[in-house]
């Protein structure tokens, strides 16, 4: 039984690390090779994730979309192996929600913004399931879940929940942040000139950064048991 647990832990850690590495490498290469219509490089304050995967617009779109797709699939395997290391019943809904989150992330890579309706649907569910996952992690910590608990995970999980909910809810306030106050996940491409800080893009990257940091912490929890 101990040997089985060790194997599951090792596989979960390896697939989790592979998934994060795939997303990060795809992001890094695409950002470095990106140029907009004015010849300027990528700006996290006013360019969206979707624009990096825009075929015909982004030179390394296939690299970025491939990183999201295969990274998402690897992280699904991380969840499926991790859920078998149960130390608390709250792990079941948490990791099932995370599986749905990573399916949505992989779908955002499989269906880039060129396929607008499928892409925006994937992003929509990524943010909804991501919000749910980070909330369920708080529940897990409250009922004394130990395997995936750390102060880092708690802080980044809370950051994920706040940033994801802000991304989803701020668009419903009449603040004039988007055209006709549409949801942020429908504001994927903006015509030039752009503002210095375009909130749909800025909040999207803040949310994604917090989420990846949280997931990395969850994966690191397994490394400490390998």
C-alpha cells in the first residue's frame, strides 16, 4: 500500500510539473516572438491571453495553443493521480473541479480565438471552475486537510479566488471597463489604439498568474512526499 502511494505521488508530481512547464514554455516563447500591428512587443497590461494564440496574428500561436492543450491534459493526469491519495473527503470535489478547470484550459488552446464562440466558452468555464476550485480548497483547509495544505497554498488559493471572482463580476458593474459592459471573457481582442491599462487583459493575467502559483504549490506538496 505504501509502495502504491509512493508511485501515485511520483506520477502526480511528474505530470503536474510537466503540465506547468508546458504552459510556461509555450507562453515564454510566444511572448518573446510576439509583435502587434504597430510592431510593438507583447504587453501584459493591454494584450490578452487569447491574442497569443490568434492564428494569423501571433507568429508562435501554435506553440502557445499547444502548450495550453498538452499542459492542460498533463494537469488533468496530475489531478487523477492526486485524488487517489485521499487524506480528506473534501479532496474529491476539489480535484473533480480542478479536472474541469484544466479541461476548459486545454479547450482554450484547442479552440483559439479564431473559433470565437468555442474559445470564449472555454475561457468562461475556466474562470467559473477555477473560482469553484479555489473556494473548495478553502473548505479543504478549514476541515483540516493536510496533504495539500501549506501557507503558500492558502495565500495563493485565496488570491486565485479573489482575482477570478473579480474577473467574472467586475464586468457586471457599470464601470465602463468593456464595450456595452460585456463579460471580460468576451473581450479578447481590442482594436488599436489601446489604453495603457486595459482591465480585461490585466485582470486575466493577474488571475492566471495567481492560479499557476497556486497549482505549483499544490504540485510541490507532492514533491515533498516523493
